[in-house]
C-alpha cells in the first residue's frame, strides 16, 4: 500500500496544487484515464470545502490530503480540523450559519455526483471526506 500525504495552508490558491497532485497520483495508481477529470473536480470541491471551513472557523492548521493506493482501489481522504456539532445542537436564530451550511451541502452534493464511493465523517475535532475509485492492474508484461 503506497501513500502520499499532502498538507497545505488553508488558502484557496493551494487547492489547484492539491488537484494536480491527486490527478498525477491517481494516474500512476491505475485509475481509468476517463475518470481523472472527476478525480480532479472531486478533490477540488473537497479541498475548497475544507479551506472554507478552516477560514470560517479561524483555524490555522493545514488541510490534510492523503492519497492511498491499494491493490484494487485508490482513495483520497481530505481532512479538516473544523469542529462540527450535531445538526440539532445549533442555537435557534443563528441565521449566519445558514449560508455556510447551504454551501457545505452543495459541495457535498457535487462530490457525491462525481464519486460513487464517498464517506463523510464529522465531529468536534474536524471532518473527513474519503473518496474511492477502482483501479485497473497494469497489463502483464509480455514474455
């Protein structure tokens, strides 16, 4: 199992770099060439979401991206450190969060539309989006 880890300051200009790295590692891992645009877009959405969560919460910790190549699959995990509470825990009348929640849900909907296998976790210590794609084993060497 090969792993590449990328950490970057929560600034929008670093999202492009994360997308490029993700596409390059996905290609090397054996993700189908026709799916690489979806990988780029999904990683861009996940990283943009993480950057926004960090900036809105005033968190200076880096956004973490882990690219994991396994035997028959390739996964990307984008993690943030923005604390989240359960949906019913919000104070009534906190309308300022409604726009952020709507943008967050829109980003997750886009990611779900691009990737068949997505897991989203969130809690008081941050959240993570794990996206997985199948890989094709390299063609057997001709004798």
